[in-house]
């Protein structure tokens, strides 16, 4: 691996672009409300394109509206790519997504200015609709298009919160949904995404950045426990088949189990619906979700095996009927070992203090992994907040992350 | 206490009146939908009045529509009264309430026919709106009127599910809500109510009837646990303040505790509302109800002390904020020792196999206790079902209960 050279990152530019991009869709103080294909999103994409063009990069839009900046290489061939999304939650903050798209553009500008033409082409990309915040079933829309995961007809089937199809929304901003497949690429040699952590781990460790060695695997299941609805007064405890009692035992057991496993295992019960949900009625049924994540494929399997065994045992013992419906399942996305090594040595050479950790949230990188080796860089989040106007990462930490990204791109492309 | 004489109860009449009353508001097969002041309720009250008049009893309606049958006594003075309600759930079954109103009427008819004029007056009453099934805040309306718990103006403040006030509904059936206070009585020497058990205890004991020595004390509280809403993936378990985890621990602990106390303690968590209730979000708050009942005043206090201590301890340890709102509280209503002795000796003399137990549900008797000594008789419920068209008690069991009631009335009034 070539030894790197220090890349200088302009902290004033980092701050300027973060704040200027945040102005498109500015909402409730420090928030941003910028859903895909909205006027605010169009303005943000235009700004990204203008900034790249002004930096001397070759700019283009692909068939779904991802904005690409390219620094051509001497040797041509597959490109070293970095980027993230510029759509937000409703409202989100200034950093989730935007930080990574801008860090990629800033890294390219810095590399071009400081080192000239690379050996391999280097690209920055601003992806669209990662959040699924306008079209709930279209999460990772931009990155899915790039890896060929949008089928003909899909745009007409994806419906937004306001009832519009994504095909209609695309046409309204001058994109042709019938050509969404044209966004596909098979010439990406590596993809590195910078993103805010969205959790409190870096803050707890007092470190500005992390190298992400995996995106966690996730399983959502929806569980219904059915017992017998009865009078809360007239039915003795020993005669009940109470799904609430089974639910409480299961939730306690699964959450305690995740605590004992320790990081990075997480288990969350976030949604509960009780039938009939009356104060003086032993419920007939309790329906709830279990979101359980682990980035290690083997440990993840073992985690789910415990969940399945606990569900079965508790329901059998309590004479409850059990119905389990899978909702979502993603295998862990492991970072590429060579890219991890590049990031580690870049951090070491430039003395960037860092942690190695897994991502508990999903990211565009897990889509990009279908066509290229991937890795990620996390930047410290204040109090672990995200998906809220209160999310915050300092300019210093963003510069540290962007510097690490630029160093890695240098090592890979020069 | 005078030794009784066997009272003969006509089982054909028990079956006939149960079925004929059930025809008023017949619903979905074996169900009954008969809300207070509805045309079906008017028809049922008219039938009760006609049957009493045909039996030679003096009939009258009071100011809220309770129907009274009176068998005058030689000595006059305060009356020995029995009865229950004839309104139902939406839909309920044929027995909840109706069984007790008819048993009282049948007992009076039998006593009159078999023993003539008693020493003390004996009355049967068909009460109204015990269930609160048309006017949710008017539960025990008929018995509350009798004990003076309806204040002037109350009828204009009680609003039904359809938006009508109970004053309007009273006027529509020819009652004057401004005179509701006239229903008050202070000349009741004893009140004995027969009711179906609504639980599985008698069925489990293979016994037809029970003597009820107390109506349980009840406390409803609404609890909100508030923690910190976070990302289900990015927030490690050890950094969470998860109200769902606290909720599950509390529910498990309280339900286990009630199990260990054994009958007659019951604790029910029937209603849960989660904010924001998303599958991939550690909740911000969980709000739930705790319905906890015990018929022994001291044991009930101890039960609530455990609940309060568990809530405090779990919330403190888990760094959750705790908000507790009282919703409902009734002290236990203990049956009168002399009436219990009368019922016990009547059952013994007539060889009626029985259990002594507490009622876990509320009944008109707990209102009547404000003006008279009370006791209750339970009749076995099939599978403990009630508030459903499937509720069922056999004619044999109803006859056994009515016989016990008639024997007790004989001992008290003759």
C-alpha cells in the first residue's frame, strides 16, 4: 500500500458548504426538511453541481437524479467513489447524509488542487431518497438505481405519503422514470461513505471519527400472542391465559439478553398494539415488533435463535398461540478488508485518533456493496442525536473525517 | 334466627322468564343488546311490571325508571329487598343482571303463593344502567339514585356514546330528570342481590352457587414512563433509557406478584399506548393502566404499596420519569355478617351445596351498601364468560340460586 501524503482540508469551506446546503429546506431553526424531488432538493442538487463545476470537476446527473462529480484519472478504468445522500427526514438535521456528500466533494477538490490528476478516476456522488421520507418504500432509491435494484415498472408502483407515484415526481423534475435502469454502474472499484454516527459511541469514547468495519444485520418480525379475553375482576390469575403477561416476560427476557451480550447487539421493542386495549379487560391479544441487530453473521444467527426459542417456550408454557410474521431481514454488510486496511493506515500515518466500530443503522453503502467493495467513516454525533433538527457534529470533527476520507482516496487513486 | 321452610321454585317459570326477557333486544343468536331507556329496555321494564302485577304484587316505577314489586308485610317498616339490573352490554348475554332481577321477582311470587303475607315488607327491583353501556359515566345509575348519589343537574351532565344527555333520554321515555332525587330510599332493611359469577371459580369447584362475602376493592391507575427516544440501531443497549424495558419489568413483576398472592388478588394490565410506536425506534414513553383488586381492606393496601414501590424503584434504577394518575378507586364492600349468617344457615338447612367467595367485579350491591346491609348470591357461569352472547348459566343452577335467595328472604321477612 502506498504511503499517503497529508491532504489539507479547508475547515472554512466545510462549514460554509454545510450551512449553505442546509439553507435549502431550512426548517424550525437548525432543522432541514428536504425530501427527494422537492424544490428544496432540486436547489440542493443544483448547488452541489455548481460547487463541483466551480472546482473544475466533471459534473453529471444520472437517470434517477444522483449528482456525480468526476476527477478523471491517467489510467481510466473503474472509479474510486465516495458520497452519501442529500435528502432528509421531515424534518431532519444538517448533517445526516449531507456531511458525507459534501465531504466527498471537498476531498475531490482538495486532492485535485493539492495533487493534480490521479492514476485512477475519483468520483463524489450526492445520492437521493436514502431516507424513504417522501416515498416510504423507496429507501436507498439512488443507490439502488446504481446497483441495478430498480426494476422496470417500479417507479409506477412506489407511492408517496401524498399519494403521488415516484414516477410522477421524477417527471416533475425532468427525469424519465422509464430510464431509471440507466443509472446502473459496473465500473466502481471502491465506495467509501462518510456519515454521522447517529449514536453516542464516539462521544462516549471522546473520539472524533470511527472506521466502520460492518453495517449491522437486522431482522424485524411482527409477533402476535393470543390468549383469552376475560373480565379483569372475576377471572382469577391462575385461570388466565393473559397475552400481556407473556408479552412482558418475552420483552424483559429479550432486552436483558441484549444487555448481557453487550455492544454491538441491540434488541428493540418499539411498537405494541393491544386488543381490545381496555383498562378492565384481560387482553385477547398483544401484537408487537422485535427489531434485533448484530453485525457479526454468526452472532446474529445465535441472537435470533434465542429470540425464537424464548417466544416458543413462553407461549407454550403460558398456553398462548404464537404468530410470527417476518417484516424485514438484511444480512450484515461487512466492510472490505483492504479498504479497512487503507483507512487504518491513513489514520495512523496522519495521527487521526479513531475507533473501529460497526454501524447499527442502515446506509447507502450496504446497497453499493452489491457492485463494489465498501467501507465507511463515522463522525461523532452530539448526544447521539439524529433524525431531528438537534443533530450536530462539530466542524473540527467533520474536518477530521473528511481528512481521513481524502487520505484514503489518495492512497487508492494516486 | 328462625329456622326456614323449604321454598319451592318453579324451574319452568325461571326458564320462561329468562327467555322472554331475553327477547327484548335479542341480538346475534343468544345475545341481548338492551341499553337503558331504549325501546327494548322499555319493553323489558313493562314485562317485569306486568309479571309482578299478574303475581299479585304492588308495582311501581321510581323517578329514574327502576321497577319495584312489593309484597306488603304485617308489621310494615323497612323492606327486605332483592334485585339486579336489566340493562345489558352491547351486546351482552341473557343472564348478567336479568338473572338477579327475575330471581327476586320469582322469589316474591313463590313466597306469596306458599307462605302468604310476611311480617316485614319484601320487594324486588329491576335496576337500570348498571353497565354504563349507553352512558359511560352513568354506571350504577339506578342504584345510585336509590342511595341518593345523583345530584341535581347530574342528568344534564351525563352524555351518552351518541352525544345525547341522560336527561334527554329520560324525558323521551316519560321520566322527569329534575326529579331523579325522588328515587332515594331510606327504608331498606337489607339488600340481597343474585348475579351470575362472571368468572370460572364455581365451575372449577363444581358447585352451583356461592355466597358472596365481599365485593372486591379496586384501584385503576394510569401510568406513564418517559425515557429517551432513540434510533433502534445506533444506540447501544447500555446507553438507553428505554421505557419499554421498564414497562416490561414492571408488568412482569406485578403480574407475578398477584399470582403468588393467589386468589382473590388480581392485577391486570389491559391498556398500553406507546409513543411514537415505531418498529425501529426506542420509545419516548409508554402509558398503561393497572387494574388491581383485593376484597380484604388490609391486603388491598399492601398490594398497592407493592405496586407503588415497584414503580418507583424500577423508574429510579432505569432513569425513567414516572407519572401516575389515579383513575378509579373503590374500597372493598364487605357483606353484612348477619346476612351472611342467614344465607349460610339457609343453604345448610336446604342442603344447597355452595362456596363462600368474593366478587371480583363491581355490582349494584356496593351502591346499595350506602343505605342498607348487603350480601350477594352468585350462580355458576359456563367457562366464566360474561359480557358476551356466549354467557350461560343452567336453569338448574339458577333455580338453586333463586331457592337460596327465597329461603333467605323467608328467614328475614317471615
